[in-house]
């Protein structure tokens, strides 16, 4: 059979002003990516001195919880073949990425990103393929270290196999390994089996059992989940049991919440009334979320009632009411200078939202939230997933969230705002920029990217990034923390 070998060498030049460290860094770099079709269904990818300078920066988020935020994967090398390495349906990017409390046995952002620093990827390889009903993948990446952050060189290995069964179901297994983790001794292993079973048109059963092995953390290292979903047009039912033990620690994964037992149930009724003009469907939904630790101490209870109307033009109007209970077992620093004490908190929230359909020239969701918040009150106004089609070539994606929080320990306002602009010059050339502000990080920054595919598969990137400290802004002073210019050129060779 004819082999298909693609070689993508790149050259890069960068200049960065690190004003916080009072220095300017300029450097050049080279690297190469190789893609080889071993067979029509088996692909080998190799990368040496990988660089992701052309990747857009992460979108800022508001975090008023005591748990970690999830940022989806954006790097091309890890996005390719993403579905193959998804364990229990949890992929590092996509529409449902980061949703819910179920942990990730494999989260690709743990490779090459540590403690907010970009760690160099020295070399890596990936094999993905399909043989009959079997889908499989193997990934190995070697990363460098960072002396300033005390991050050692590390090697990452991920093995994944999944077999199709019945008509629309599958069973699989995964193994992960990491040789060194900052702040911990020894290596770390993760392993698990999962199943996704689909029956009829609307019935789905998902389950997994996973464990980890870490030096110095013996026992209580399992996590398992069972999930039932009946998603009919008129009726819907969901039920879930999720357990995460205290020592379940996948160092190549992501765990939002540890030491947890979660019981969840949801019921939905969605009739399609006839004779009501402009109305497509009405949804009434109730859910109950009950979380304890592994000693059965109640930590979170959440009861939600939701009403939604879907119009014939695809617009949505929704109202929900949430009864919350949260137990804090340690002080929670929710904002600078504001710390909630240990204790139990009952509070209630009302949420009103309107979503304009994506077929509109201006689309997105407008949200208003009002209610209690821990021992005080909170009001939120937000615009989510908005898009404005200015012209066929120019689009804007504005979004913002403003949270006014008034607690006994103090009042504060948490704000995040961003706008993405995309200008498609030609089908092979575009300019994309994102400007964003985060009050919690006292940060205002921009990231502008120019991409030109000057020949099929070969690209030129010019990227500009800056970051300002908004706490130090004065009328005559720009509190610039850092600024960088990057020019990257790659070329495709087919052999």
C-alpha cells in the first residue's frame, strides 16, 4: 500500500518583555512534527521540540466556588485523536468538557502546563488506530523542567483501548503513568475500565471503575460512577451515583472535588402544546443533588426547579430556583480580604435567562441571578456565548459576568469581560483577537493572532500578547506586566 508521510518543520522567533522581572528575552527555535499513515486505519504522530505559540490564550472565568476551574484543551497536538483518549466519555475539550463533578482519568493539559507555567515538550509520540471493532491509542511525551518552579523533567504515558459491542455500545480500559509531579515524591499511575451502553433510541447507561497509585498514599484510592439517562422527547429521567475516595489522585487527570459521594436524580416533563402560537415546547424539570464525604458527612445539598419555554424561532426563556446547602470544613478565601468562616450555610438563588437562537445575526444568552449567597446576598448579570455577525467576514463574540456580593465579612464585585473579534480575509487567511479583563486577577490583556495558509498545509503565524496589572493603572502610567511578539512559520512536505 502507498504510505503517506507528512513532515511539518517549523522555525520560530520570539521577543518578550517581562517587566515584572525587569528583563527582555529574545530567542529563536526550531522543531518538527511528523505524521505517518502506517496503514489506512493506523496513524503514527511524532513531535520534537513542540511549540504552541500560535494557540489562543485561555478565556478568563469567575470562580466563586472553593473548587478548581476547568480550562479546555486548545493545543493542536492533543486535540487530534481526542475522542480516542476520552475515558468514561470525558474529553479534554468539546461542548461538555468540564461539566459535572466526575473526575478525568486523563486530562491532556496536565502535560506541558504546571503551576501556571508553560513547560517545554522535548519530544512525544502517539499511535491511534482502529482494527475491526477495536479502537486503540498510545501516547508518550517527555517534558523538560523548570528550576525556578522546582519542576523536574517528566515522562507521561497514556494507553487506551475500546471495543464496540452490541449496536451502539462500547467497553474500554485506560492506563496512565507520570514519572515526576511537582511537590510529590515518586511516580503516579492511573488505571480504569469503563462502559457506555446505548439501548433503543433514548436509553443510555455509563459506568466506570478507576484507581490510582501514588507513593505515600495507600488505600482509599478508587473512584467509580454509574449513570442512567432516559432522554425521551416528552419525558426525561437521570440518576447517578459517583464516588471519589480521598486518595484518588490521577496526576495525569483532573479532579474538581475529592473525598466525595454524590447521589443525583432528575426528572423532566417536556410537552409540545398544539394550538399555542410561536411555542415549540415547554419543559418542567426538577433535580436533587446530595453530596457527602466518604464518612457520610453532608457537605452539599442542591435542589433545583426549572421551567423553560422553547419558541419556534429557537429562542429559549428559562427560570430556575435553587435551594443550596454548603458546609465549609475550613475557611474559604472567596475574594481578596474576604474569608468565609467554617460552618453550615443555607441560601437560595433565582436565575432568569433568555437565549437568542444561533440563526440570528445576534445570538447568545442573557442571565440575571438574584438571591442569598452563604451568609449574605449576591446579584449577577451575565452575557454568555454571544455572537454578533457584523459582516460575512467579521464576527464579534462578547461576553461578561458581573457579580455583586455582599457578605458579613465584606463586600466585593467580581467581574470578567472579554470580546473576541474574527476577521476572515480569505478562506486561507484570518485575524483573530481576544481582549479580556478579570477583576480577581487584576488583569487586562489581549491576544491577537494572524494566520496565513500560504500553501496547502503550510502556515505563517504572527502573534501578539500583552498583560496589564489593573491595580496599578494611573492616568500617566501603564502597568504593563509582560508583552510578547511571536512569528512562526511551518512548511508541509509530503513524501
